[in-house]
């Protein structure tokens, strides 16, 4: 499998780095453990393409001016 993977290596990734990535990707126990950890997480990112800096800025503006035109419910944020 590694030989086939090395044949498909992107040119901008060194051979040693890419072969190490292939070893990590082929480790099924590691993959299953990572999957379990991802599934057990309770807080997932749901902001989509909006950065947290923009959300924080909107929250400050809404809290400062008590704006009714907020894109989120200030009561649900814990602030």
C-alpha cells in the first residue's frame, strides 16, 4: 500500500514526511480510537464559515448596544 501511496505523493510534500503520513493512516487501531473520540465530543463547531472573531465582535456589539437585530440569542451564550 505504501508504494502505491508514494507514487501518488504530491510534489510539495517530502518523501519522508509522506511515508510517515501513510504509516499513520494505515494504523487502523489509531483511526478507530480517533473516531471514538470524535463521536464522544459534546461540543462541536457549528458556526460554519463564520470565524469566532466575527462572532465575538457581534456579541460585544449586541451586548453593548442591546440591539434587537442580533444574529444570535444573547441569553443562550452565557454572557
